C-alpha cells in the first residue's frame, strides 16, 4: 500500500505545475482549422472578472471566438475561478499566441492552426492492435508464415505495406498512456491524460464537463457527410472504441459512454459489451438505470444482431445502411479460444463472429455511402491477454488482426486504391521474444524451469504445426514454443506453459484491500516456480510501456508516414487525406 506521506506528496506534485493559469487547449497544441474545441482558463485563485484580460494574437478573446463564454468566480465552490467557452473554432492557419492575465499574474502559450489541402482519400480505415508490441508481430509472422534457415516464408499484411514510421505515445500527464488517451490522440489530434478521451482533463469534479475537442468521426460526418464505423472484439464502450466518439475523462463510465454512442449514432457499431446496453434487471445487465439502449437503437433504425448466424443472414440479404452488433455481454473471445480451445466465454456465447467477418460486413454497409466512410477496427484482446501474461492468445489475435487487414487491403485494391489504410498500436507492452521454451508438456518437465528457456543457438526454431488457411497452427502445446516474456510482472506462479483451459489469470485479490497476490490455481503445475514481480502490490497484471509503436500504411495520403511521428500526427494524417479543413471552408 502507498503510505499516506507518499500520497500527499503525489497530490502536491500533481497540483503544482508552476503556472498561475492552466489553459486548454494546452501549450503547443496543433489545431485543425475549422475543428471545434472548448477553450478554458483555470485560475489558481479567485480572481476579479473586471481585471481579467484574455487575448488571442493580441485581440480580445470574445471577438476572436464570437462569444464571451462563462466566467465562474468559484469553480466547484472553491476559491478558484474559471473561464470556459464551448464549441469555438479557428479557421485561419498559422501561429496563435494566447495571453491570459488576472491583473497580477499572466501566462502566454502558443498553438499552431493548420490547414489541409484537397481531399485525397474517399475512405479511411484505421486498424488498432491494442497493446500490439513488436514481439507480437514477429511471433505472428513465425506462426502464420513459418521460417526456414533464418528466412521467413512469407510476410504479414500489416508489415508488407509501403510506408512505415515509429510513433511516440506519451500523454499530457505521463510518459505511459492507457488505451483511452492513446486512442484519443488518434481521434482528436490532441494530447490528454490517462483515462480521458475527447477532452482535456481539467480539475472540475464532474468527469463530463471537461473541455472537449472534436473527433475525427464527428468531423468526417459533419464536414463530408461520411459514414462512420467502429468495430472491435472487446466491449464496444471500452476505451479504444469509445475514444472515436465519446468525451469524458473517466473511461470507466460505461453507461454514459453508451449514451454518447447513441447520441453520435455511428452507422456501424460491432463488438461485445451488451451488458451496458441492457436495462438494469435484464439478464446480464450492468446498467444502473432502466434505459434499454438496444430498444433505442432499434427505434433509430438499427438492425441488432447478437450472433454470427444473425450477422451472416443480414450480410446475405439486407440493404441496410446501419448496424448494431453485440456478440457478448462483456468482451468477445479471442481466436485461440473460439477456433481451437473453446475456453473463455465460448460456452456461453458459442456463435461469435471473427474480426474478419465483422470487417467484411462493415465494409459492405459503409461503402454504400457515395460520400465515403471512416472505419476504426480494433483487435483489442491483444492488450488484455498481454496484461495477463497470456502470450499465445495475444499472438493468435495478432494473426486475426493481420487477416482483417489483408481482407481490407484486398477490398481496397479491387476499388482502385481510394482508401487510406493505417495499422498501428495505441501503446506498447514491454514484451520481448527471447528464444524458445523446450518442454514436451509431460507431467514432469525434463529440465528446471529456467533451463527450459533456450537462447541464441539453443533457441533454434519453434515446432508448431503448419498453419491452416487462415494462418493458425492447430496446437500451441508443442515441445518447442516461443518464449515471450514481459518486463513488468506481478507476483505469479510461472509455468512457462500455455493455459489450455481458459485465459491466464496470474493473480487474485490479495489479503489487504487494493492488493493482489499470485493465483494458486497454477501452484501445482509440474515444475512451477513462484516468481516475485517487479510491480507494486496493487497491480495484478503486466502494465503498458512507453516505447514507440510501429505504424504501417498504404493508400492515398500514406506517403506522409515516415521516420518518427507523434501520436497526434496520426489524426493530422487522416484529416489531410480527407481534406477536412478544406471541406469546412
């Protein structure tokens, strides 16, 4: 547990930034011309509004933004004042200086407002492998393509793309992001804090009144009348997918995020997470109210499907332009469980579609709009399995992501390549492929645990069976398996073996509140070792890391992908491909 003194120190440091005022958007923000955003100034103390002076490039803020906004002398009842303007825009490209003075102290920050040229791409497809690390990509290549005498027998679709870059992922409050602020950077072009999406995380008590920034989905729909699709195999209201639409600094606010999804009405929504669409009292519901969002979506003209069979039926004969697909109450199951092991939630939800089938249906529906579409596709369980040190399941879901990308690339080629396709992770996991594990999965391993790991020449090559037509080996419990280890570890029982019954659960709740301990489920596995982790006791799983992620791209506008980029540049790349600023003029 964190000691009280440490907690006090953390709070003190987080509140002490050395600024008389905090200004949103933050210093060095890059703003798309014509995009909507909220402007807010937070004062450290209570100020006299008569002495307040705010200018934008030397002009009074009200004249520039066309509104005077709302001044609150005591925000949240505290002796701290705030000025807020909602939904403002800046249309003239160039450098912008914002100066704020309360009569005693002043602060100046700089923004850049950028334009776009004419539209290049009719469609944009953004693939996100949540937590996808380079180790996952290499492992997916080894298993799905094979290797002989050191040379791969094929390339992944996610790697065999003409343009590549490294993308930095830090957030506004930390070098380590979570999925919310990482995906929010892609969706808005603005940095924000951990757990926040579509907003700058301010100091107010409410998680829903923070300064908003417009998302790529809103811009594409508002400026170009494009269709919008959001597809995942996690809960649709979870962080990555929600960040494409929602505005909140609390990613766990699932009920309110579902409300925002309904208000935004993307044309296609598919994933898990029906529990927060169902009214409380309904079987499987996790809502805290009686609102039935399945009924609301149906009333808004959305067919609702809950199984692969229903999805196939709709795809075969329907001319629908809208779809809500919810295939599990929580997260869907990954490829390894659905196709081979039948673990996880497969017994409860036996007829879940594959990500490739979801993508194909989304393309069929969205492409009916002559104005084009924006589609975000997430292979989200890569991250969840990586957190749980379940490397085999993470790799199989990386293969599934690659299959979905291959499908989309083939679809785009058949149309004449009018679609920008981007593939990247939202953040990294500290995983490394260090060699192989020699273990025939017999009752008693032949070697002590650490001696089963082969490195350098002793690693050799894994002996997974030849993959099927979709790139999946039929077994993971072979005698020479890939050794993928995480650099961040909770206390856990290390078996070096795939979990064939159900996804790995390395920890359970500890004896003290807010702590975790090693899951004794694995204590009696032959050759097991209790491995003491390097993470605090309140962490029950591996954590994200701060390395750059890999971005690969093809299609109109992809030539801008090269070298080193920031995650906010991904938004700008998509905005420029769609000519969003030009469309708003």
